[in-house]
């Protein structure tokens, strides 16, 4: 009669019921990973557990948008004002250039009228026509300049004669050979003048 080996069942390791169930559910040859418990302070879904995201104040956000729109509107208004000034300045320059082109052809007629008046020949119907012509040109903004006794200005005067005298303290226009004309700030024609400068004081004798 063969001997039957009966092991002591108490020596076999006991598998907990929970581990046994996990082992049964997991595929053969793999170990079911344990699920770590969430700890306070861990980042979950991009946010810190226990630290709520700050809420934006709707009134503050609206004020920021209002300030930005106001700044944009002010900038547009400034740009438009500058554009209008530039257009107006360009328009005035075009008008002045057109007037100067027309008036330039009539300056020789004004010179003849002025010479006739200086010699006493501006009389009768010729005088009436000359006065009407002069009045019409003045309405366009044409102004004569270049008179005896005014300070010499090289930007508007062209000196063709030069003298010295003790009666003046500086360069002075003492003769006008041809009248100058301007329209606004634009010089249409410079005046031909004679200039007298002050005489240098004689050196003191030792």
C-alpha cells in the first residue's frame, strides 16, 4: 500500500481575496498596477488641487477694452486732423503757384504803369485802366515791396548798386530801380535796389 503524502495546508501561502480578484482580472503574465491615491497639492488637469483659478473682474476687463478703443479713436482723430492740414497746405501752394504764373506775365505792364506815373503820363482813360488793372491784381493777393528807407533784406532785395554814408546805421535801401512783388509768403519777383551802408569810423590818430 503506497504512502500518500499529505501536505500541511496551513503552510501554503494565503492569497488575499482582493489580490486574487485583481490577478484573475489581469491578463496572464502581467501584474495589475496599483492606483495611487490623490495627494493634496498635486497638479490635476493643469490646475493645482485645492487652489481655485482667480476669477476676472468683468468691470475691469470692460474698462481695459474701453481705454484701448478710446486710444484708437484719439489716434485716428489726430491722423485725420494732420491729413486735413496737409491737404489744405498743398491746396494753398497750388493756388499760389497758379496765381504767380499768371501775375508774372503782367509785371512788365505794372512796371510801365509805374514809370508812366513817375513821369506824369498816367492821365485820362489810360489812368483809369491802369488803376483797374492794379486793383484786380491786388485782389489776387499781389503786394508790392521795395521802398526807399527800408532795411536791406537779401532774401527779397537784389542789390545792384552799393554806396556808403554816415547818415545810415546799417545796410539801407536808398534807391528802387524795379519794384518787387509777393503773393502771401511767396516772392514772385525780387526788388532791384541801391543799397547804402554805414561808413566805417575813422581810426583814432595816435
